[in-house]
C-alpha cells in the first residue's frame, strides 16, 4: 500500500516521428572583395596631398593622392619645346625639298641632290615624331602625379602620408581599393563532402548549379540577410589537408561585408525522413549523448531507460538530428532529464499537459516573506505529479 502511494513524477513525453528537415552544414570562411586592387605610384616623388581617408568610398577615376608635379611639368615643357623645334625643322626641310624638286624638273640639279633633300625631309619628320612621342610620355608622367582609383570601392590602410617619398619600386602599396559591390566568400570542404555533392553525376558546373542558395553566418553569430551562390570549386584537392577550395558570391548592396572578414558558410540539405528531437531532451556523459526512452508502460506510469544516441547539430540551437539510437515511433522524455535516473518510473504527459501543470503549480505558490520556505518546496515539486 505504501508503494502504491509512492509519488511518481510527471514528465513531458514526445513520440519521435519522421519529418522533413533541413540541416545546414557549416564551413569556416574568409571574406574578400570582388577585387582588391593595390594602388601603386607610377612615378617617383613626394606626396603633396592625401585626398581620401581609410574606409572611405571612392569612385572610379577619383583622385586619391597627389605627387609633387614640378619636375614632370618641366619635362612636359621641354618636350613641347622639342616638338616645336622639330616641327620647324620639318617645315624648313619641306621648303628645301619643294625647291629642289622645281630645280630638278628644269634639269638644273641632279637626282642626287633631289634625293638628299627628300631624305632630309624624312629624317626631320622622324625627329618630329620622336619629339611628339617624348611629349606624350612626359604628359603621361605628369598625369601619373594624380593617383586615381581604378574602380569603385573602399579604401584600405594608408601607410604613407604627406611628405613621404614614393615610387614604382616600393614594396608596400599606397593603399588598397576593394570592390565590395559583390563579395567572394572562400571556404573548404573535405573530399568526402565534395563527393556527396558531385555524386549526382554530370559536369562539375552542372553540380554547382544544382546547389541551393547558401547563407553566411557573421562573426557575431547573426545571419547575413541575403543569400549567396556557390560559383566555383577548385579542380585540385589539397594533398596535405584533403580538402577542396570553394567560392560563393554574395551581394553587398548595403556594404555590411568588408574584405578581410571571417564568417561561416551554411549549406542547406533537405532530409525527407529525419528524426528530430529537442536538444533539452538529451544529456551528456563523457562526450556521449543520451536520452531517456520511455518503455514498460503500466497503468498510469512508465519506465524510462537511458539510451545512447548519435546526433547531428541542426545549427538552430534548439534541435538535433538523430542519426543512430532511436527509431520512428519511440517515445522519449522531452524535459527535466537532469532530474531522472535510469529505470525510473514516471507519469507520461504531453508537453501541453506538462506546461499546464507547471503553470498551475506556479499560481498556487504562496506570496510574502513568511511563506518563503513553502514557496521553495513548491518550486522543487514543480515537475511532480502525485498518483494516489
């Protein structure tokens, strides 16, 4: 009789049924701009102006740095003067040639003298072309004193400031401009994971096109609001790591992503008959996961057995995908597993009944400092249900 009156605690019990589930495989990733362009000077000189700041946005063709133009302006003026001299020499040679031609037509001079005048005209014309080429080169060098951005993007670190001597041979660039309109996300997967993707057969590009849109988890744990698309898979597997490099592209209209950042690529996979359980229904012992399977039903009570399982994280922080240890139709304890022991009898209730029981016990708890001791006792019995 005393055993019949023994308290049997109520626990929420759920049946494990197959369902359609989407799991997300996670891969550490690095974030790069669509193109990261190193900005280097084309001429030697001292920086006289820095017209941009680190992290600012620039447009294609916008002037970023100014290099002292004095010597290059002088070179342009010298080259222009040489062009003027050469052009005058050509004009003189043309007059001489025409005069020689008239004399030759009258048989006054020989063929040799006419040919000499023609050759001198050609020589002076060539010197003019050479002077014009030198002028173009000098003008180009002068234009290079304005260092412009080759594309739209974001300015990186600026190690050189006004007064710094810079030149084409320097190893460190003036800065880097990152085109972040679209971002390249690089990640790796193992050879086995790659085989799972390409097992469908066909060209590799076809398999890439079949891949679903992917998500990007940022460094703070939040999910980037726009999805991306895997575009390339490296054709060579790294012999040292056994992994293959992949690249996904994400739009970056609001410029949230920055080149050099890190994140996690989440690739979804649909499983039609998955066994999904709450994480709170499991407990760990020495890195092994267990649940309490409900067996041995008798009247209003049932026996629980500690059962080892293997799971895969669903990456939602709430559920696990069971890969081994449970079958469809099994019942498990869903809440309060930390207070259970193997081979304990419980009263199975639905999660809704359990929540109602918890709520009712909380409403019956006395208030006031005088009832504090009774409140603690009631709280300890919040998951209990007495069977008489």
